[in-house]
C-alpha cells in the first residue's frame, strides 16, 4: 500500500511494518506521563501506542474504538483507522525480511478478540516493567506475579514478530512498552533478521 508521509515522500507499507502512535486520549496521556516518570528521553517519550500493518489492515490491542465499536485485539482497514485515530502516527518499515503474509495474517487473526490489558493489573504490569528494568532485585517479582494473559499493544507486536521468525525468542513480549519502539530503542535490538528503518510521520 502506497501512502505519503507528512514530508511528501511516498512509501510502500508492507506486512510486518510497525505503526507508532502518540494519542490524545485519557489513557494515552497516562502512558506518556508514565514514560516521563520512567525517564524516557527524546521523541520516544511521546509514544503511547503501537500497532502492526498486516495485509492492508491495522492490527492492534486497545480499549474501545468507538468509531468501529470494537475493543481488545482487533483488525481494521488502514485508511479507516488512520482517518479516525486521534493523535500523531509514524511508520517504521522493515528491510531485509521475507514475511509469509498469509501465515502472518493467520496468526494475527487467531489473536482477535483477546481482551486488552487495562485497569489495575495492566497499569501495575506496565509500571513494574519500567521499575524492574532499573531495579534487578524486582525482576523475579515482576516475572512471577505481574504477567497477565491479556494483551497490551506492544506485547502483541512482539509476539507477532517472534512468530514471524525474525525476533529474539527469549525476549519477554510484555516487557517492551511502546516507548522502546522508537529509533535506537530496545525493541529493534531484538531483531534476528532484517532491520527497522527510521520512523516516518504520516499523521
């Protein structure tokens, strides 16, 4: 799918590309505040949400999207999603990867309707992810008690990358919050094949 960046460059979106967002909603603002609390620097501090581009659609784990009346892990046509998203959006394309689109899409569809990670358990998991990263003694506690079955947005992206066969299998998907998806962040360092290109803003 050919789209245009805010700088007028045409780019070709492909399955597996990462969608990075800075939302204006209440939950997004809380996540951005969390980023600041954790000492995140640069433009990564703005990131509140990530999603995947797969076969012309946006796959994401989120709270209720009122415009399409869907909640949890969901799939929506890219153009419709972009029109309705309230906030800034960047794309990080992949390079040097072969992705079997039909298998990738099948895996993502199998995750549809998984509940979104929200409420007190989700906030605790997110909070302790950051704290445990800076406090080694808390890593065991966070691993044992604060990993839930529901999905937060970046957790779903990591799982898909692992199942796509190009991401470190030892990485813990629930330990990579949205801020790690910016250029130079921890997420891109887990690639075992290919690379992520720099973010390009499309909204």
